[in-house]
């Protein structure tokens, strides 16, 4: 059974798809995601790297740490994906760039040790002080 999902950036220059279930979705509270996205939290889905394909455009890359490379649109700046050498067979994709983000609810919070103290988001979800790989 195919579970094909697609998405892209704000301006339409970048498009992607992956064939994987909408699971393993986390609200990330780390300061690197905040600064990279300009948002107070970034919600990611982790998918098998082999299931992901860029359909349109060429993503720009930014090494945000020794182990992480972020992919974004060079035209509008939308952050689309993240690859980490700590999990080399997966890719994290930003839920906000999916064509249907309403179908992809988060199942946990990660890096809550960095959460902004005034933020209350999905308080019933489990929390991880750091991300468990």
C-alpha cells in the first residue's frame, strides 16, 4: 500500500515527495531549529531516506552543526528537510511544508530542555529532554 505524500516551499520552486506513513512526528524545541526557521518550534516527520525524492528545484544546504545539514529553498528561504549523520538512513521533513499538514499530528516533544518557558503546546504528548535516536 502506497503512502505517498508531497510538499514544497512557499514560492513553488521546490517540490518533494516521500512514500512513508505519517508517523514519528515530533515538535522540536531546540534553539538551532528556532534560529534556522524563525519559529518558536519546528515540527518534523522522520522518514526513510530511500523513500524521499526531490521532484523540482535544487535545495540549498546549510550545515547547522557538525552532524546536521538543513535543506531549504534558495528563492523563498523555506526550510524543508534535515539530514543528520546520527541517523544516516532517515531524513527529517518539516510538517509545515507538506501539502496536507493537517494529516500529520505530532506524537511527542523533543529537546524540551530548550523549550521557551512560556510555550504551552500539546501538553498531553510525551516529552524528551533531548532527542532519543
